[in-house]
């Protein structure tokens, strides 16, 4: 199903170019509000959270205007992790929740992620219906002056979110005696993440907690794990935790400053949950999940399936298979026991729960041997180049070379103007050769 505005994770792009501007966000709000209006409710409610980008001040009022024009009552929460927004959408029985964010992208990008009343990201089918409304005539969806919505700011969004999180762990759970480095990427988790770690008794060394609207994800966060590596070593910490701009991803490092990616985190949790008889069904990964992870699950007799890239598709596959664990190598991990979407802070706490009895991070992570994997991202003017004859021939040639010795994946990014080429094998020369063949066909 081809969509015009929505990608693999909502709508995203450069601010004041294309679809990311006030005019379009008014239409997005009006259309989403129109679709989700439920006349059986006394009030039609939408809640909005955002990350710390400067452009949020431009886009949020336009979105609010569109929603209230559709007759929605709107509650704005300010900076809050994406899963906090998803949790509160369900808790407050709202018609929909909207997160204004571009996740791990630079400050000059922005976008939105939409959640239904169940706290789940929308299906392709619903997104397509909203797109049809976006492209229809505005006046058809405007409410009468008497039926316009109202707006209220809620200042306690982070407190409500942390209260829900804490209920998922035993009352006596604490992190006393632990030293933790936390990098909040100058993003949506800059308040909630250090606070809950301190509340649990940890000695916390926070970084990326001074957002200025322009420094989100800049040389910090989950896309720059070298920061936590450096500070774990400096402060002799037990573990390092790095979130991304909207705090739905997490990457970690152990006490020796060894990086722990999403695949290793998923493997550790799956192994522990199976032992504790918490794991239901098996695990969902993506096309990008390391082949070593797949082999590990085979050895552990844990069912494993791959979905398309994007935590929304991971969740859909989890629901289809009735599994309660899934995620991506990038650190988008869904704990179905606790959450409806990726939550970097929740995943970090689940991992810290495993360390609370004095175990070292190095002893519980790195539970399987990763197959060496290289990923290159090529910026392109048009992502359709991946369908060109030249590119298809190159992919076929490279796939033939790697067959039986590794894996090749070439795909267009769903969130950025890039073609991503991933190759994995224990033969590094072969990896480079395959990557080079495909890369040449794109440039």
C-alpha cells in the first residue's frame, strides 16, 4: 500500500520544506482529528507531546489549531518520551495521541507519530485513510464555531509517565550502590530518565540534559555511543545508557565500555524471560537483525521471526504471533509485557533489574557471537533509484557472491532520503566487495 505522507515511522522531513510546515501540520491535525472523532464520547480528546526541537514551537500550535478545528479537546504535555505519550493516550482514554518528533534525526528535521486509543501506532490502512482526508477540501471537516475544541496544558506528563513505569517493577526494586552514566541526547527523556534512576537510589552521571532546541542528537545519544563509553571509563560506572531524541531507543555499554546494541539487549532479555517463564511465544526481529542472533535463538529453542524494519511492523508481527518481545538492532525494543511501542527507559530499567543483585553488565550481555556486519547509508535525491535496472543487476550480483556465506540487504530508508546497504559475513573482504558493487550502482 503506497502512502504519500507516512513513512515507516510516521511523517518526517526537514522543517519548512515539503510537508513539515505549519500549513501542513494544520491539515494533519484536522484530518487526524476528523478520522478519530467518536460521537459516543462526550469529549473528543487528543493529547500531544514533543521532543526538544526548536521547530516544535512552530509545528505544535498549527497541529493544535487543526485538531481544535475538528472539534477535539487537546491536552499538550510538552517534552515527554514517545512511549510516555503512548501510555498516557491509553490511560487518559484519549481518541488519539500525537508525538511531534523526528526521533534520532538532526534538529533541523521534525515530524509526527500517531497513536490510536489503544496506545498502538496506526496501521497502514488507517494512515492511508487519514492521507485521503489530508488531500480533501479543508472546509468539509471544519467544526461549527460552537463545536470547536479547547486546549489545556498539563505540566505533570513526566510524573504520570514515571508513575506508570514504576508500577511494572516490585516496590522494593532499587539501584543503590550502582553508578550509571545516562546520555539523554538533549531530547525528550532529559527530565524523566535521570529522575527515575536517582529515585531508585543510583549514583547518576547525566549527559545530554541541557536541550537548547538545536543540540538534540548532536554528538550525543544512541547514535553516538562513544559518549557513554568515555564517561563509563571516566567515572568507573557499572553501565552506560544512551537514549535517542524521543527516548524510544536505547544503546548501552558495559563496565568495560563495550557497546551493547539492540540485538544483544534483546538476546539477554529473551534468555532471562524464558528462564523466568515470562517469554510468550518467541521473539520478533527485523530484516536488519544480526544473523548471529537468529542462530542464538535457534540454539536456545526460542522461536524467531523477522518483520520489515520499523518498530511499528515489529509490533504488528508480535500481535500476529502473540509474542511479547521484539525489536531492532538500533535499540527500538518493545517489551510487550509493559509497553505498546519502543521505550528506551523501560528497556534500560528491565536490564538494570537483572543487574540489581551485583551482576556485572559484561557477564549478562554479549550472550551470542555477532556475525560481523557493515552498514552504509547513501544519501540520494530520489530513493526510487533502488528500482533502476543498474541497481537491480548490482544487487543480484552481490547477492550471488554472498550466498551461503552471509547475508545482503538493500533497502530505501523509510524516514530519510537514503539507501541503506547492509552486508554480514565472517569474511570481511567479501563484505567490502559486495558493498562496493551495490554502492557503485547508486552513486
